[in-house]
């Protein structure tokens, strides 16, 4: 396994030169899909009723966008929120100490 310094240089701009993925063009290709999914969420909001903006709009739009960008199954997008919640709530990582005899 490379040491930490090697990991930092693995993804230099020169090492990515041959890759064909370009964020702006990739996003442009997804623009209509992202726009339609956003419209669907906003159109589904209750009119005249109180609702939880964070759950109904913010989290839903964020997970829809991430699922779209990562080609993640839409029906499993709730897992993205769960994984994020778990990852950001970890304050210390367990450390396993083994001794050689």
C-alpha cells in the first residue's frame, strides 16, 4: 500500500488527463432529469398546510440529487441520509490494539 504522501499525488491533474468525464458536461446531461425531480418534489408540497421543510424538501432534494449524480438506486436514497448521519455522529473511532508475541 502506498504511504500517505503517495496517496496525495495519485490524483494529480496530470494523472487525470486521459479521463473523459467532465463535471460541467456531465451535469448538463443530467440537467433535465434533475430539474424534473426538483419540480416533482416542489409540486408535491401541501398547500395551506404546515410541513417539515428539512425532511420534505431539503433532505429529499439532496438525496435525489446525490442518487442521480452517483447513479444510486432512487428507492434506496434514504440510505444516503442514514450513512451521512452515522458518519457525522462518530466522535471517536474504535482502535484495535494487537500485540505480537
